[in-house]
C-alpha cells in the first residue's frame, strides 16, 4: 500500500511545526510548499536529519513547485501573512485572499482528491474562498479554528478547576475571532457541565465569564507576547488531529469551520460547528439546540463572517 502524502502549503511557523508533527507520527510523506525560496527545502532537510535520532521514517521534500503536491491525501494550508501586534485578523483579508486564489488553483490542478484543512486567517472567510477557488466538494474543505479555540478554553478551565486538562472537554462554536461562542453548558469536567460545577462551588460565573473572554482573545494574547507572529504549536497540533481523523477514518467529533447548508439557519457559509470527520471528509454536521444566549452570540458570529465574505466579494468580483 502506498504511503499517505501530506502537503503543507505554507512552510512558515505553523507549516514547519506541522511537518515535524506529521513526520514524528509517521502520518505519511511530507511535502512543504512555500513561495519563499530555499526555506521549505531547508526545513525539509533539517527535519530529515532529525529522522535518524527520532526514529521516524518518512520522506520530506521542500518545494516551490505545485506539481510536487500531486496525489496528496491531505493538504494543510497556512500560506499567507500572520497577524502583527495591533493588526486584526480582518486586516489580513486582502493579502490572504490573493494567496487563497493561487493556492486554490494549485490544488485544483494537482490534488483535487485531497482533504483540505485551511488555517490561514481570517479563517472563516479564507476557507470559504479556498473552497470557491479550488472547486473541491465542500465536504473536503474545512477550516481549523474550533479545535484550537476549544483547546485554549480547556486549558483555562483546567487551570481554574485545578484538575487534569485530560478530563476537561470544552465546546466552542461560531467564527474564529472575537465573536467565537464558547458554550459553558456543553463544557464539562469528567462529564459534569460547567454550570453544575459553579453550583458545586468550584468556581463563579464571573470567573467563567473572564475565561470565556480570555478564550475569545486567546490568539491576540499570544500575538502580544510573541511580539512577532502568532501562535503555532497549538494551531499545528489541532490541525494534525483533524488530518488524523480523516486519514484513519476515526469519525471524531470536532469543532471545525464547515460549509453550512441550512443547519443553524445558515446557508452557504463557513462557520465553526461540531462535525464528524471521517474518510469522506465532513461526514456529518452536528446540529445542536442552542440556548437563547448562545444562539444570539452565534448569530453575531455568523454576521461577522457574512461581512467578511462581502468584503471578499468586493475585492474579487469572480467570487
Ligand atoms: O486558528 C487558526 N486558524 C489560526 C490561524 C491560529 C494561528 C495562526 N493562524 C493563521 O495561520 C495566521 O494568521 C496566518 O494567516 C497563518 C499562518 O501562520 P504562520 O505563523 O505559520 O505564518 P508564517 O510563519 O508567516 O508562514 C506563512 C508562510 C510564509 O512562509 C510565507 O512565505 C508563505 O506562508 N506564503 C505562501 N506560501 C505559498 N503560497 C503563497 N502564495 C504564499 N504567500 C505566503
């Protein structure tokens, strides 16, 4: 049986971390693609030289030629420009939309059967544009944000409750950004919902509100601290989890930006919802009943995504 092939479009901070993780897990051969000359080949060579020490056995190749992604099973897209301090995700729109045009064309021509995970910001708009430009079926193109956002939420909750992060599950809906919707009722410690934990005296509503706020601006907090660039370890490992669910047909239930076709009252829009990821890509969109507050926040989030799509269409009339 042929090895899987993982193509990483964008070999920057997240792309390099993705390559390392994919290699360590022997998910398949790895192609690092970037327009920056030499850099993807340098990272591929560096990682190849880690193989004898770490004991992984995969081929890594760096390239600036789209033909090298041919036959990729999974493509993870981080190409573009990351946020600088003070810059909003939306400021990135114009620059990264053009990048999605080039990446979409490359995928369409060379790897139309791949499962594509987009990470580039502003996420919900970029994954939509990438679907449009690539022409791939919507169930094969998803955006990674929810796994990361819920991981951030889990980390903060575990700290607050002083329990293992392994026993904390968290639920985040909506767009990636300031309008994301963490849902406390569906976030638990070993199955006990957060509102019950508040009743049990484990924490207070005020502290939970602060954690929700910190989760919403979790990316910005790291941008400020790093001073240059944005988060990359947790984003990369989150995308790898989605890729593994596809490659191993695990049917994991993960929050992801998926194309809605009427679910949650939304049509033709990518927004973060729980999905089942299996061998066919997005196998199912999980439509849960939201309480009034979550629905209101979700609607705000959807409106923010809609605005971004309008902005994309204003920049490129072909969209
Ligand atoms: O949750 C999420 N979705 C995110 C998203 C969490 C964190 C960061 N998120 C976004 O991911 C971030 O705002 C950026 O838009 C992407 C990638 O972040 P990264 O930190 O990896 O950025 P880098 O290091 O700048 O890498 C981007 C690479 C860089 O090497 C460029 O040369 C390359 O993209 N690039 C391109 N590659 C291929 N093709 C084109 N056209 C291209 N343009 C730039």
